[in-house]
């Protein structure tokens, strides 16, 4: 292959890859551009003037991430337990640093005013990897990484895995 042919092939590959990247934009990115970018900026960091005027925080701000994840887990807990049985069972979550523990609560059989906590699953956020991992609890109260999924950027898929519980490790 001559040098000019190699250059043309390399150029064609670069053009193909560049166009593929443009078409590979996810719907999440499109939604961000359409609804969020005007306030939060293209990179998630708002223009300082807009931020001050409107009280807008960067998308990468830990409070924003926590609020979003917190809302998602709260919505999951609400959906999981029907209204008609909430006097017998509740599903709540508690934050401790970058860990969120999902807890099932039931009233004591001999003292229904007191509720007993039974941790179901734990979600851990790794700041360096910037992802969430799922953990299960053994009979000795120790947490272990769940082997079914790698670390993920979004907690949604982990909540789906807990809900489906293909191994029976979360809900029994």
C-alpha cells in the first residue's frame, strides 16, 4: 500500500468514526441539551452569572447527585409497597456518606408500635470511579458486592436488579 493510499484509508476511517460518534448520542444527552444545558451549561457547569441569579448548581455538585439518587430511591420504595399494606410493612432508605441502605421495616409482633429494621440492599458510590455498586447482606450482617452487575453510572439499573432479584438474595 502506498503512503497516499494509507493516508486516504486513515482519513476515511476517521470520518466514519466521527460520524458514528455524532449518531451515537444517547437520548439522555439529547434531553440534557434540550432542557438543561441552557442553565447548567454544556459541561454541567453553569455560567457564574446565571448560577448566582437563579441559584443553579453544577450537575456534578454532590448535593445535586444526592438529590437525584435520593428521589429515585424514594420513588422505588413508594412503588414497591402498596398503600393498603403500609401499616404492616414499609420500605425506606438511609444515607451514610456515599452509601445508601434500603431497609424493610415491619412492626414487632408483640409491640406493633415499635418497628424492626431489616436491611435489604446497599448502594455505594465510588467518587474515583464515578459509579454505583450494589451490595447484599449476609446472615452475619456483613455486606458483599453483588456479582450480577458491574459498577454503573446510574442507580436505575441497580434498583431494577433489586426489584427482579433473580438470585433471591434481596427479598428471599
